C-alpha cells in the first residue's frame, strides 16, 4: 500500500452526500480511532466496554478505541453506517468479541472483511465459545480466549505494536479487573434468565 493511500486512510475523513427532498446535504464524519471493537450490541455491550477499558488502561499512549454503543456513534443526520465506516478506515487493530449470541452475526464478518482488506490486525476474542464453534472464515484467524491471561496479554502487545504504542507495567492487575468484570456480566446474565 502506498504511503499516500495509507495516509489518506489514516486521516479517515469520509464525505457522505445524501439527497433529501431534492436538496443535498453533506456532512463530514471524522474518525481518529486506532482500535475497532466489533461486537453484538445486545447483549455484548458491557463486554465491549470492559475490553475498551482494558485496552485503554494497558497501552501507552492511551489509544482511541471505537465501541459503537459507548461514545463511538454520535447523533447525526447521515446515520450510523458512515460513522462505523470512518472508524474502520482509521483503525489499525480490530478485535471481535465472539460470544454464543454473536458468533453468527453478519456484522462481525463484514467488519472482519474490512480489517482483512486493509491488511490490519484482526483477532476474535472468545467469551464463552470455542474456535470449533465458529464459521471457517472466523476460525481461520488466531483466536484468543478472554479467560486466558497470557493470550490476552500477547493480544494487547500485538495491538500496541500495531498502533505504535507499548504495553504498560502491571498488566496482571488490569487483566484481573477485566476478568472480574466478565464474571460479573456472566452472573447478571444468569440472573436475568431466572
């Protein structure tokens, strides 16, 4: 990829034109996200926020992490798709939260394709599922189990390298807080079922 094309993707300003009742509206969507978290909004929003907090707390300088439901999408007359597109164009690392509820969600495949097409880091993070349960296009990636501290640490090192950062010290404490949050989310889901 040429430097000019790469620089243009990094600036990630997307022009969107829409016509409304014969008048044309143009809005610029600017995105400076470095990490894109792909997930199913319901019921995986809390998982995405916990992962965002782990990434932001573990990497220096603190990266801008896109989570659609946690400040990533803003009210706009152009809708959510151009905002997601802008975030995907600027991101250099893509992490997909794969749960039993999301493993066949079409957006996960779409967003994986965005990372693959741009030759960016893409890693499925498994929460309560295993690689054998994934479609072959997802299972072909090196998956990481959220419950495995060493796998998650190596993932965050790879993310830090992809975005030009470094992993902070004391990862174990940050990971334990993340794992505690995952356990709390799981407990809440079990209580909802009963």
